[in-house]
């Protein structure tokens, strides 16, 4: 009898990769199944591309579509070659793992390749490797003018604030830093830390109360 | 506080809420003092919390491609009432496209596979196909 298209009766495996769950797909990719890997790339290339574009925008790197595609392909190639999926124990964290890997590899890619920014200029307030923790360019270049007393005082206060924040408990520190330094709202902090929003609000309130008290004491001593 | 930054796997487990309690404490102690890891966490959250517009578009276009004959049959059926002077023609088109959709459907293919397996006397294969459909072992 004539074979129906796309069905192979000689094969013992009767499965369609597009209907696989993420768990099944992950396991087959770890086992180096090529069909499963193609489906994995098809399913997650949008997320990886989005992550790469997000990070490049944060770093103020303006790449062409082909260059972005190069980075995405490099990411998938690295995951396949080094079988990095073995480290993913739970498919619940697969998407976040892919986002983290994509961000890190985008940074590495940009460090290896020097790209011109769209403006060809760099502000003194920008970090040459924007998006990573580091000093702004202005801090690196010695000024020919003396710092004003106001700037010195501002730097001093900033140092006192950092010192007082570091005296708080680790949870209060983390919540406060996410709120103040990273501009995240309480709802977002609750999602990141997987705790109730009420707990975040309590931690922030207590941290600010302590800071107010300690900063007041610190400034009085001066 | 951990001095070494947690691995990509640990950070992803942390943000997904599947990390063990003692490991969570260690990671949070590290995050309190490490701006780079905090930045990475914030960026990851920004990416995964946003809806993926491309994926939504792809899903819609895949659904349309999968059910194009059904959509065509529904359109022909509607048009048969709008252009009542061509009622029979549109109704015929609706029946043909509906039949095409039914024949192309996954269910029809599976039934043919089962029939073929039973015809060849391979009951095990037929049972395997059935068990995959309803997720139970026969």
C-alpha cells in the first residue's frame, strides 16, 4: 500500500516534535536528538533574539539584523556543542536560563568585537561598557578643574549612604537596592524574589526607617 | 556572603522560584552585595515578564495555516447567505473545503495509521499509537 506522507511505518518512533512538552524536548536535546534540537531552536529562537536585542539596547550597541542573527546563532551553537542544557534541572527555569545565557554571551560577543555606536560619541556620564557595573567615563578622566565643594559633598554623602545600607540585613539591602539603584517597583521586586508584595513593602519600610535613623546619627556626628 | 557569583543555572532557578531555601538565602546574601548579578537578574526579569509578540504572531499564523480549509469553509458558508443568488455555488465550495479539512485533520491520519497497523497484524503498534493518543498504556 502506498505510504502516507510524513508517516514512517518502519520506524519504532512515532512522534511529532512540535507536540512535545518542554520536558520531553529538553531530555531529547540533552540526548543529542537532532530533530528535537531543531524544534528547540524553532521554539526558543524568538526568546533568545529578544534577549540579545534587549541587552544590546541596554549597552547602546546598534547592530544590524545580520549581526544580531550571528549572535543568536553563536548562542545556539554554543549550547549544542557544550551540551549546556544538561545543567538545566527544571524546565520551569528554562526560559530564564536562556535569557541569562543570551545576556552573558551578548556581553562577551561585544567585548570581543568593537562596534561603533550609532552616535560615534560617548557621554562622560556613560560607562564605556554600558549595562555592566563600572565607573562612568567622567570618573576615569582626571579633570583640569578642581572639584567643587558641592561635588565633593555629594560624593561623601553617597559614600555614607552606601555604608549605612551595607549595615542592613541582606534581605533589606537587596530589596532597597533593587528599589533605589535599579528603579524596580515593589510588584517587580516581589516577582524577582518570589515573595509577597506585602513582604517587600514591609522590608522597604523597615529599611528606610533604619536608614533615616542611622543617617541622621551619621550626619550629626559630622 | 558568597564571593563567587552564582552560576547561570542557580540564578535561573532563583528567579523561577524553584531553588531550595538554604540556597536561596546564599544567593540573596550574594545579590545584596553584587551589583552585576543584581543587574543580570533585573534584566532577565524584564525579558521574561514581557509578552512575546513574535510568538503570539507565530501561533496565530500557525493556527490559520493549520485550519485554512476550515476558515475557507466558514467563509464560503457565510458568503452563501450574503450573496444568496450564488447560494448553491458557495454551499458547494463550503462542503468541499470542509471535507478537505476533515481529511487533512490529524485525527484522520491517526485513524489511518491504526487501520494500517491492524491490517498488517501489528496489534502492538496499533496499541502503542492508541496509548500515545490518550496517554495511557494498553
